[in-house]
C-alpha cells in the first residue's frame, strides 16, 4: 500500500483565468500525458484544465459547491480544492482509514472514468483524495473510435453551419492543417467561416483509429462532401490527430488527401 503525491486541485470560478496565470506567471506547462477522462454526467460537469511542473500535476477545476449533493457524497472535493495521492492498493488503504476511525466518501468512478477515488478530511478540514487507477468502469479501448468520430463530426458540423466559435473550440492553439492548397493554422481555419458556411453536405465513412499513446490518437477516414447546393460531390481521405484535453479531445493536426478520380 504505497502512496505517491499525484496532483493538486485548485477550485476556481474562472478556469481560463487560472490557466493563464499558472502558465504565464508560474511558467507551468500544459499536461498532455496521463490525463483523467472526466465523467460529466454523474454529478460534476465542471471544466478542468491540467498544468504541470514536469513532475506534479495541478488540476484547475471549476468550483461546484453542489457536487456533493449531486453525487450523494458528504465530502465535496471541488468546493475548495484538494490534494491527491495515488495508491497501488485502495482496498488496503480504505481498511487503514477504517482502522483509525477516519470516515471517507467513496466516489468510485463518478468523477473520473478509470480512477476509483475516495475523499476525506485531515484534522484541519483540508480535503485529501486517494485514488487507484483501474476498475470495472475503466473505458474500453473500443470506445476510442466513437469518441474521436464524435469530435471530428463536430468540426464538420461547424463548417456546415459556419460556426466560428464551435470550430475554434475543437482546435488546439498550435493546430496545423495540411491541405492541397497549402498549410493552415488555427486562425486561418476559423477565418474561412467569416463569410458563412464552407460545406453544404458531408458523409464520413471507413473510419480507422490508431492509438498513439500518451493520450494522443489518430483518426483516418474517407469524406464525401459538397461545397454548395447543387455542386458536384468531392471525395478525400483525412488523417486527424487528437489529444485528450480538459476531459475531452482537441485537434492538433489534420491532413486532407484528395481521392484519385
């Protein structure tokens, strides 16, 4: 039963502002490896960003004073934040707490898929988390393709509706697109919608997914689309690289390869 410090959780009313402060002022980097997959339908749906000093993560979480009520738990870890340790034997640690008469809230996998979490108070009322990775609720690898397909369709839907905000939300700040007419960054990708939709209809098929490790994955598929009502259909192959971010996925790279005619 070994405990190691895993992360600090800071509860905030403004996640974006805190993210900028910890990265710009303290010089921390965005964490990209080993990120939790947040469960947003089981009692806590707040936004979270992840930064690191290279060793210990800091989770900047949207404050939710009602999360305890929503989950039926006494200890609320996202009202004032908490300190988190990882263990290799949560059952033994729970028995250890019980032997010392320390009550705890067992959140199970309600907040994070694949992490079994418990929360309790130290003598001064600070919230402590201890979690173990694994368990029956860990998301199966077969769900990865479905997750990425949903994200990819959100990008296409933004092109159909001309929604610049939705398009920007799916792209990493360092996004790179490689297209038949040249390279494109995030700003150019979003700017193409300034005058409205660029796609009329689309269909995605023959999807394949490659797990790249460290919370990165590549989605490849064939797209058939029209640019305007009555225009001829076009067909291309797309390779798109995504990374886990804020409990979801964000697009790092996309390449379009026109299909042979």
